[in-house]
C-alpha cells in the first residue's frame, strides 16, 4: 500500500474515532442531578449559575425523594442525588449506591400548614388545633405519608401533637410535595402540609401556621455523588451547591444553609 494512502487511512480512522468519542467526553463533562421536588426553582437557578460560569450542562430531574432513590438503586443514570430527608440518602448508602466520602448536608427547611388564597387567617399549631373543623367537607393535602419526606415529616408532626388519628381519614396524598401544594393552590383541598419554601413560591396559598420544630426531625437535605457516576464535573458541581453564590440563591428562596 502506498505510504500516502496508508497515512490518509490512518488519519481518517483517527478522525472517525474522535467523532465517536466526542459525545462520550461531552456527556462526561455534564452533570445529571436527581433532586427532591421541593428544590424546583431554587436549584434551577443554582444550576443556571453553574452553567454560566463553566459552560457545562446540568440536567435536573425532580420527583419525590423516595421515587428518585428507588430509580438510582435500579440503575438510573444520576450523577448526584439531593434528598429531602436523610433516610433516603441512608438507604442509598446502605445499598452501595453512593460514592464514599461525598455526602454532605446542604440545606434545611420548615414544615408549614397552608390554606387556599392569599389572605387566610393564621392558626396556632398545637394539640388543641381543630383541623377537622377547619377542613369542613374538604381534605388535607399531603405528600405520601409513608414514603415522601414532606409526608413523613407531616405525619410525624401530627402524631406528636396528638392530631393524626383524627385527621388520617381526611388526608389526600400526592406523589410529591409540589403536587400537594398544587391541590391547595387550585382550591381542590382547603388545607395542606408542605415546606415553607414551597408555600413561598405559590401566590394562591397562605402559610397559616408553622409546625413546632420539636414535633418532627430536622428537615435536612443531604447531597452526594452516586457510585455509578462517571461525570468529570460531578465533584465540582457538588462543591458549587455550597458556594457563596449558591448559598445566596438558596436563602433567597427561604432555605436555611449550614454555617
């Protein structure tokens, strides 16, 4: 084979290999984040800030923490998981689906009782609260009380206050906390239990009370890199979640951030 032809064929093969590998390298530079539904909006802005600074793409997938954790355990291609509770992050740690040494707590939140409309009257949330009376013929909108963190926190708080047994038959459950919020915003349920940050993002609801901190475990959002991640940017984006720029965004949405 003439030398020039051989060189041309080698060059062509190399160029083809580069074209094949380029999407793989590009994918490795991107980050896919599975995040609790309650982070929608705030995390969108945190990710946009990252993209502006680095040019790397962040793909965000929102759902209830329980559903996302199950998907990761089944092999879903997430690089980073941000849960609305420590329990579901613990579950992934136990199943070997987290990269060792990457887990950190990044945010906190508060649990609130909401009502439809912008000017609903406030109530005292204590053992004397007549939730059934406030509901009338309506339902109390909550995320899944045995799976989704917001529902779990809500059930725990109502149980601690001695209210759960009387109100349990009146609860309408949703797959995630944003869906529970929507039912109240659309006046399909008069009351709901959500995070303070969710309520702040919706004009058609009012916060009518905040659950005592002692009535439920601290609402903590841990984040970690998954064991199967091959993203070259995952660690840097995880760091970005607690950067000064990100902290300012989180706080503007009402989240608390660790010192």
